[in-house]
C-alpha cells in the first residue's frame, strides 16, 4: 500500500535550528521525520488536533506545526523506534500512570516524592545520602483501590508488574512454599526493573510471635521472604505489599530497609468519588442532568466498591420500574438506603496505625 503524501516537506524548519531532513516512516497516526545534523526525530500526529492532546504533567514538549493536514501537534525525541512511537502516542492521548487515578492528590504527591522520584533519579538522592525505596506497604480499608494504584504506579515508573497473592505461595509439600517464594523473586528479577506486588501480604508474612511451636514451616517462609527482599532494591525490584490488617504482619518485615515506606490508602476523596460515579454509570442509559458533585457529597467515606454497588442497584431499580434511564433521584434513593462498608471505627483503627508508626 503506497504511503500518503508527507505532512511536511523536506527542509521545512520546525523549530529554532531544527529542520526536516526526510520522512523515514508513516502510519495511520504518525509521520516520523529525521532532522538535519542528527538532531533527533520529529513525531508528527497526522489526525489529532490540539484539543485531542492530554499531555498530563507536561510529559513532553509539544509543538504545533502547519502541515498538509492542517495544524498538527508534534514531539521531538533524540531516538527513533516503534516502542518510542507507541509511548508518545499513549502518553499524549491516554491518561496513564497516576494521572489515571481520579482525585487523591495528596496520595499521588506522596508517591511521586517518596517513591517515583527517588527510583527514577537515584543519583540526586544518593548524593545527599538518602536511601532509595526497597519496598512499600500500602494499608487501608478493603475496596479503596490498593491493587489498582500499584498497577498504575508500575505504569508511571515504566516497570514490569508481577502480582502475587498469599494463596499462590501455599504448598502441600514441606519447604514447597519456600521454593515458591524464591521463584517469585527470581521471576521479578528476570523482568527488572519491576514491581513485585504481594496482595494480602499479612497471609504470607504473619507475625512469628503468634505462630507457636506448630508454625515452624511458616517461620521458614517469613525468613525466606526477608532474605529475598533484603537485596531486591539492588536488583531493580521494588517490593510492594498491600494489607487491610497491618497489625498482623511480622515486625521484621516492617523494619527500615525492607518496607521503607508505609502509605495509608484512604477511601476515595471528593474528586475521586465524582469520577467513580461517572465511570460506573458509563455504558448504561443515564440522565445528562446528574449532579455528580452532589452524589460525591452524599458518599463521604464510601469506597470504590460501594459506589459501584450504588450504580448497579440503581440500574436494577430502573429495570424493575421500567424506567428509560438512571437519574439522580434514583441514585440518591439508593444512597439513602446503603450503609458504607467502611465504618468510622475502621477509619479510627487505621488512623491509630498511622499514628503509631
């Protein structure tokens, strides 16, 4: 199939001291051009206009050029590859990484400052004798999106992602679980840089003081986990644990050099609740007059799974009552009859955990 006409001609000046040499590739989304004097490559979006570009947190410097297709956005990168091409497309047209986590501004700032920046710019921290995170523990009530946040953290870092549940490690053979722990870490190392995520980690590394004499095999598993984790950071493996019960985790796992950062994942904040209502109602018939801000105000301390259930129950009521769509009154009626799954006592428990660190 012949290539379409180039959007830009050779010798076109695209910025100060930067001139098109020739087009080297083209597809439905991009024209890619080499620049004169080996000054890099221009990735030009052929079908996107300014209002289609997301560019969250200004990940790229975007320039706008007059082309054969009209005014179009473009990015200059020192290298060319299909991998870079896809990265530019994704990051400028989709919400990626922490940008796709609605609301939760304080949490995202904490992750950026305490985890992401040290891992991506280690030399700055080493210069001031600051440690690079070896592991982080996310704790908080169930249903608050801990697993989703870890996946988006991996995306933000550009790390591979390996997820393990405590039940995946179990074995009916003596020492079988110890071998499985070792294999899990080996896999994460083979994919480094990577995030190795242990969900419900309290089941894998329980407090050994509470095991008694019959828990010798479990003690071996905790010891193996500690031995593997001690060197994981040096091998570009960030270990992340998630738990609803941090008090059940062995104290040695929580010491400095292992889970260096312990981060509370609270129920979604106001902005996050607004976006969750929009997310869960999408794809269903719904009124365009819904006040999502009001719904968010009515659901303080409701977790993501609560909001999903509210929308599902409203949909069931709409079907049962032969309604044409879900409206705000229907959603409010469901909220009035639903108790949030996280109680005030639950939140006080996690606050006390944080205060006692």
